[in-house]
C-alpha cells in the first residue's frame, strides 16, 4: 500500500497524519483504493479490450464483481473442508523447494 501512496504523493506522511487526525482514515483508504482500481481498469480497457465501450466494460466488470461477492457471502465451509484445505496447503509448502 505504501508504494501506491508514494507513487501518487511525493510525501504522503503529512496527508496521512491529517486524515487520521480528522477521523476519516478508513473512508480515505476506501476512496484511494477505489480510485486506484479505476485507474487499473482504465489502463486494462485502453490496452486490452477493443470490442467494448468503456461503459459496457465497466458494467460487465461490476456485474462480475457483484456475482463474486454474492458467491463469497453464500459459500459455506464446514470443518472438514477447512481441515482438508489446511492439510493440502501444508503439503504443498512441505514439498516446496526453492531454486
């Protein structure tokens, strides 16, 4: 996150101090990340998406994002699923040998 701040602001510390002092830190972070996401989407659309308008691309993205959020909210994991996932992850880490 700090690299994003330094990319946007020469010295973000005074800005962060002011935002924290005003009690709007979480609001500012949400707004900052939303702005960054929109810039990344714009660059992606500009250089990779040729068959859709910007508004069509945004609408499709927001629909996909909403679907993902709904799936995450409705997904339920039981204890067995969680334990299996942890064991598989641990197994992968045990077998990992960096070059």
